[in-house]
C-alpha cells in the first residue's frame, strides 16, 4: 500500500498520524526459513519541513519462525520502531520523496536489522533429545536412563553429573 503525503505537504511542520498495512513478499526472508503470516501493520507519524519528510513509526511483523531448539514452527510478532527520511535533495541517506510513498524498502531494511538472531518457541524450550530426537516439550523419553558403554569417553562426565 502506498502512503499519500499530500496532506503532510499542506500542513508543513505539523506531525500527522497514519496507520497502514503493507504487504511484504515472504521471499525476502524465506532463505532464513521464515515467512510473513499477514501484512505488516505500520502505525506512525509523518512531518514535512519543506525539503525532508520524516516518518517515525512502529511496524509490527507477524512472522512464522522455526524454533532453534526443538524445530517446531511458531508465530511471533516482531515490533520495530523506526525513523526514516525522504527527500529530493540528492542526499544518499534519504529515500526518494514522491507524493505516494512506497514504504516497502524502508520496512524491509528495518526488519533485516532487527530480526531476532535466536528464535525460541518459548523461553524454557527443552529442545530435542540428543539420542532419539524426541521433542522434550511434548514429553520425556527413555534415552536419559540408557547406560553409556565403557568405551565412551563421556562416561566419566556422566557419572560426575549424578
């Protein structure tokens, strides 16, 4: 969706509130194993000062992640606060200013800088059994009670844990 800034240009120096939904292509994060569950919701303000349009906002991205410990998919809302400037002054740090702004590129940049590096379905996720691969969040297994044979170099460590 495009953001029309004509009202901001008419009300120079005044912060105007907006709320829009932006559709982002899941292919931009698919290589990381993530996908967008719905549109990105952007709640923000825009202010124009003759040359520069400043947009401050909060973007909420519902993303389907895969848990790093147990491998189960789950949905988490990633909330990103951002400030972006748009102008036609030739400043390379600003996005180009048009009457109808496409916020896709700024939103993608902000998401990529703020995407979580560790993804857990819950803070106390137990993960998978190292022997049989069972999801320990769904129940225990009998692998922990198995004896380690005498040739295993970790037998001494297991005995120290008891």
